[in-house]
């Protein structure tokens, strides 16, 4: 999964957005894992829309979906360091 936190604003036509949603739904059914619109758009940006890259696109979507699934199963997000407990079990004062 991509760990970079860069944000991008995309302006897409409604048709393109609908096609990406359909693709997310089909991929969710095929992989039996939740595939979000964000995962699909990230893979499209990484791999591109060329017909010869369909296998690479599918692999990218699958790896992203599995990475999200692993993160969610392992407890998801961690608390920020300022809120995490100290080694003696007490929360640090702020």
C-alpha cells in the first residue's frame, strides 16, 4: 500500500466516476474483498488506462485491497505518539 500522504484533487466527469464505481463493485465481487473507489482511482493513476496494462491494473487493485484489509484486521490506525501510553502503563500528561 502507498504510504505517501500527498493529497490530490481530481476533477472527473460523472461518466468516468460511474465507470470507476462499477469497476470497484466488480472487483469487490471478484476478489471477495472490499474495494473502494479510492483504491480503484489510485490504481488507475499508478498503472494507467492502456488496454495492455489490465493485468497490472488488476494486480495493483488486489494488492491495495489486501493491504487495506490487513491494516483493518490488525487494528487499523494507531494512536498518535502524544496519546500513546508510556512504558509504565500511564498515559503521558499533555
